């Protein structure tokens, strides 16, 4: 898409030059003797005035038609048109303007716009050959131009090509530098994202860590107080975890932690939050459920964890005790944790492998145990 835009722009620039030339010629004709103007069409004076103008218009219309009706070879059409028009312009203005050979550099500048070194070299070589043919076939014979002028024009071709090549090389170097910089920045962003994730995640279980849990809970409690967001907090503690470590080793304990964490992470909703709170304790925050729904979810978690098989731990079931609390407006984080912690300890004292909820009645904390 961007290349097509530049095809259009380059052709528009040629149109501007051509229209400016035609307007200038009209003013010239109106300002001088008409008979004097007519004499410049004769080949004996080396000018192809009328013929060149007609061919310029034909070439421009042909290129315009090609760009509008054909979907292929737009670049070739623009470059070819530019090359032909530049020489026809030279034939038109050469009798009136010193240094008219500068129009012959226009194709080289087009190659520079495209940043195409291959095209630049091709146009440079072809321009030098073509101008040599024009000089020795017409200018030297009919206008008796000196050889030094020919050599100077050829030298200008070489200088233009070398300078344009330097600009293209420098542009490519700048582009490569920008690409390397973009890749470096992208790499830094990836590294930063990984670092942020490592800082937020527990390395063993893949759940969020203790610090991230508290940051997230603080933010959610603000939403509870300002927008009435529903929130329940559940604390999980693996029953008899020290005995597992003592009997089977810490590597088995780590496997148990990973499996329990995976079960918790796989059963929470998209708007819920699970974290390893510390040691063998886990915390889950529910934000899109009613209290009975949250209770049903943690009870299902308890049952699923108890039903997991642990062949590396002698096939013994691993169970969890759970304390669950529904957040009450105005409680704050400290009271929420105290209620949930009390419920968890009540679950432990009740025989473990149980869910206990903290329910507030008459200003006191009461705990109801569910087997």
C-alpha cells in the first residue's frame, strides 16, 4: 500500500513539472515574436520543441492510464515515464536555459525516492549511455557542443549516482539500527514482563505469591467499599502436611503442593484469584459469586482434593481444611482475615477435611462447620 502511494506521488510530481513547463511556454510565446518561436522547430538548430511537448503529454497520459487501469508493473511504468519525460524536457528547455542537463538527473532522483540501489545503478548507467548517444548523434553534429560539456555532464551523472547511493546506504543503516533498537526494546519488554511475572508468582506452585495476594486484596476491598463489590475469602491448609514431609521427604511434599495448587487454579473462575499464602497454606478470593455459591465451590474443591491419588505418598489421601468468610462492608482487611483464620482453625479442630464458614450475628463471630 505504501509503495502504491509513492507511485502516485512521483507521477504527480512529474505532472507538476510538465504543467509548469507548458504554462511557462505559453507565457514565452506571448512575450516574444511568434515567427522567432516557430523557427526553433527546425532540426538544423537542434530543437524538437513541438514534437517533444506532444510526446511528453502522450507519455504522461499513458503512465496515468497504466496506473489507473492496470494493477501490475506500476514501478516500471513510473520509472520509464520519468526517464522519457526527463529527456523530452531537456529537448524543450535546452535552447532557453543554461544547465538544462539537470533535468536528466530526475530518473536518478526517482531511484533515490524508491531507495532501490539496483534501480539506481541501472538508471545511472543507462542515462550515461543514452546521453552519450544524444550528444554524439545530435548535439555535437547540429549544435557543435564541446566535448568538455559532454564530459562534465557525464561526471555529474557519476556524482549523482554516488551521492544517491550514499544516501540509500545510510538510510538502510538507519533502518537496520532502528530494527535492532526495536528488537532490543521488545526483548527488554519481554524480560520485564517475565521479571514482573516472577515477582508476582510463586516459583513452586505457579500461583500468585503472598505479596501479590495482599496487593490484589487491598484493591478489591477498595472496590467493595466504593462500588459494593461482593467478595469472599477462603484460606486452605493441607492437613498433616508435616507428616507427609517427614515420612516421604520434602520432594514429595513439593509434589503435593503443586498438585493441590493445580487443582485450585483449575477450579476458580476468571474473576477469582488464587495464591500460595505461605508454606502449605493457600488463599482464594471470590468476586463474582454469592456466598452460597462460594461455599459450594470451596466444598467442591475440598472433595476433589481429597479424591486425588498420590501414589508417591503411599496412596494416602491428602485433604485440606478450609475457612471461608463473606466480606461485610466496613470490616476492613484485618477483620476479614481474623474471621477467616478463626474459621480455618475451627475446621482443623473439628477433625480436618472440612469447610467452616464465618457468619456474623449480633456483632460476634460464629462459625458453622460443614462436613
